[in-house]
């Protein structure tokens, strides 16, 4: 039985002519203990999917079953409680509360479960030890390096023994050395049986995952199991196939866009290529269903 | 709401000390002004009641005009606030005075005739005061001592002599003991033969400062001024102090009969005088306190404002807290706790500051404000309510934030 079972889930924003389809009848099952990397360009619906899996958002249509419970119609308070008990978040921008110590930050999810102060601080300390930050527990987050902050954030995600850890570009704001440490930590969590769903732009770090999912225009266009330690060829390719906006693009401004223009037709071609891939993938799914 | 919320709230407030203290200042000012005004009112009331009591509870006052309404048992039902201040206009005449004086059981009685106008002495004109015509029994009736000289006696009732209040001595004669000097009223000369001790009470009614009065024999004043000096009060004291109530109603009935059955005078016992005065003072204090309470509302709006700022500043924090599983209610309680801690701290500081202000007033002026426990309790209650009332909207606003939107802000 999969721990996450999503069936034909759509998410629409706006209404009438201005309706945007963020997710277009997406279906995916995730088994317990899987490490899923989700890739795709900006606006492909990765974050929306993560928000729905993480119970921060509700699908417009479709069914979502989280550990054998239908959760797509839950009210916000019920979702908050499910989130508290079953899901741990790791964000790109860390999102530790700057005015609390590392220890208090890590203990925060337990506070909302009503765990007593002594118990939750003990538990937080244990988890901090596990991520190697025990001696930094009384520091304020701003006194730590980016990698340490992200490890503390992982400790916060772990403190409530969640069934799923959702990591939204956990290495996006880190240099490569810190990324390595954070990814090794996630990988270790995976080895000890945690279910991890991670969004990433960096094909290199998909080597830690045992399943890679590609999204485009609100659809899952490819879903591939890979041995841990290997970067699937498509992951590398994906970064060049899908148009991607980075900080450099922003900085380069208009001139970069002008440069980009002549290639418009090329992009179209690539898009068509992707569409045909998508069709083939849905075909294979249908046949497997049958 | 758990105690942890309040601890966190206190910590958060300490972290933005400037903002928080300015916010609290609004509440502090509100609490101080309300508590001080109410305690001043209480103090003044206590003082006035003391003064009224000092005259003696068996004094019967007959007033011109109708200012109160009694029920069937003779208890006061309704009071006309205007009636408490000043002399009122005259509906009393010599016959009424005779009725009071002639009533069985009356020991002493005196009419009070009032003549408004200026007095001249040594070429100086005195316009703040007034002239009262009385019988020699006045000092006894209002239990006031003559400090220098003596009050006129029964043998002097038609002579042109005067006893003056302390303010008159100081302002008209500009000396403490102007005995034997001459004061001119309406072209007639009066010889000053006595100066009263300072009057602390107002036995004739609120707003009448007897220290500004020139007392002359009633018959003399009637002769000189005629109808310009009407009878505004008749004071009487019974032989037996316990007989006062019966005597008062007897006098009231007799005067009503003499006025052709029309009930156009008011006969008050001193205890009723007390009731009339304190009811008016209570109304006045309440009115001013209500105005001061506006500052509490302003303080509350200050709290609301700071909480709204705090909620929007901490949108990201709300997002994070929601992501790790905080329910709307938990977020709301956190912000409510903050607002309550702010206003309760403001309230506590305000109450402490009120005691300081109270002390300063007591030391620097001759008014003694009285802080009573009900005022303190009300102030405490009000400060908590302000926190709850003005913290609710920002807290709900914060709690309703969408976690996804909240996390996106500042990214």
C-alpha cells in the first residue's frame, strides 16, 4: 500500500477566462521509504504538487490518500493537525524563526502537539545530535552557516517522526560543500527508512534519489526509478530541454532576452518533443493500469 | 490558551522594546487619567461629606424653589442637579420665616437674606462677594466660630454692623483683623465687628463660598434693601436632634399651607443634603471619567495598530508555524496573548503610576484623592478587556493567512 496515493489531482487558480491550470490531472503513488526527486522548470507545478502533498493546499479536483486516509477534502484545521503529525518540511530558504534559538526552533512542531517543554527540548536535543549540531543548540540561527541552518531545519522536520519529509530545493541556497553535507544527511535519513520527496533544479543531486519525476506544464511527463548514486541521463538533459529562468537571466536583463529570441523556434521544437514524450508516458501508464 | 503563549508573547514584546513601550504608554495614560479622576472625585466627595456632616446632622434647611421629588414615604426620588449649586431664586417670605421660627420644637432659626452687589471700603471696591442678612443665631446653626471679635447679638439686630468672611478681610481690607473699619454697602456704612474663621464647608449649598460673604443683621438688610434682598434660605435646628425628620415635614406642610397649598419650597435634612450633593458629584465624576476613558479607547487602537503591524511583519513566521502544524486557533491565541500581555503590562504600570500621581496630588495640593479597590479592579479589568477587544481583529487576521502565501512573502 503506497503511503501517498494521488489520483487525477488538478489545481486551478482563478476562474473564467483567467483560469490557470497549475496541476492537470496528476496521478502518482509513493511507497514508504522512497526518495523521490521532482524536477521541472519554474511554473511546471512542482511546488503546487508539494503544497498539496504537504497538506498546505487543497486540490481543486481529484483524490489524495495519505497513509490510507482521504485527505483532499479536509478543513484547514484538520490539515494542520495532519501536517503536524505526518509531515516534515525542509525549505530552500531554511525558514527557521530568527528570534528563537536553534533548539527552540527544532522543538517548535512539538509545541503544537502539546508536548511538555522539558520533553520537547529533550527530543529536540536528541535530533540535533543526530544532525551533528548538538553543540550549537543554544545559538541563534543567524550565528550559523547556511549548511548548519539547513541541518537544523532538517532536524525540525524530523523532530515529530513524520512519515514524509518534503524538501523544496533544500540545497538551492547553499554552496556545493554545504549542499554535499545536507544531501548526505538526507541520504542517511533515506537509508534509515524515511520517505523523502524533494524538489530540485540541480540534476547532480538526483543521484541521491531512487526515483526521479519530471514535471512540465502541470503534468508528470516522466517517472523513472534509478539506482541510488547515479544521475539519470534525462535529468541532465532536462536542464537544457526545459527553458529555465535563473538569477543570471534576471541580471543579464533585456540583452539576454534579445539573445534568447532567435532560438524561439528551437524551443517550440523542444516543446513538441516533450509533448510526444508525455503522450507516450501516459500511454504506458494506461496500459499498466489495464 | 496555554501559559506558554504568554511566555512567548512576553519575550516577543521585550524584543521590540521601543514599539511595545510606546504602545503601552497609551494604555498607561488612559488608566492613570481614569483612576486619578475617579479617585479625585472620591476624595472631593469624602471631603464635602465631611464638611456637611460637621455642620451637624440635625440642621434643617428650607430652600426657595422646588429641586427634588419625593415618593410617598418622603424619600428622595429625583434630584435636579442645577438645584445643588448656588442660591436659587426666592419664593420664601417673612411669613415663612415666622412659620419656621414659630414651629414647636425649633430651638434656633434664622432667615438668610441675600443681597448681591459690591461693597466698598477705603475706596476699594469688592465685587466677588455678596451680603447675607441673618439672625444672631447663625454661628450656632452652622457651627462656625468667629475668629476675631464676635457675631452681633440680639440687641444689635437693627444696627449697621457686619461680620465678614476671611476672603473679604484679605481682599477688601487687605489685612487680617479689620475690626472697627467701615464697609459701605448701597451707600450705607457698616462697622466691621467680627471676622469668621475660614469656612471649610458650604452649609448653604455647593458653590457658595461663605468666606466671600459679608454678614449683617437681617432686619437691617431688609430695611436698607427691601425686596432686593429676598429670603433664600431658612435654617433651623430642633431642640431634640432625633426630632429633626418630623420637624422638617411639619415645617414643609406648614409652609405649603401658607403658600395656598402650592409645594414650591424644599425642606431638607442635612443627611438629605448629603445625598443630594453626593449624587450630583457622582454624576459629574462619572461624566469626566467617561471622557478620560476615551484615551483608553485611543490606547486600545494603538495596541490594535501595533498588532496589525506585527502580524504583517511576521507573515513569514506565521507561514512557518503553520507549515509545522500550528492550527489557526494556535496562531490566533499567540497574537491574542501578545495583545493581552501588552495591555495588562500597561494596566499594571498605569495602576502603579496612578498611586504615584495620587501621592503627588496629596502632597502638593489640599485635595486628598482616594484610590479605592473597586477603581483598581475596574482598571485591571478594563486593561485586559482592551487587550482582548483590540487584539482580536489582528489575531484573526494573522490566523487566517494562507500558509503558502505567507511562506512566499519575503522569499
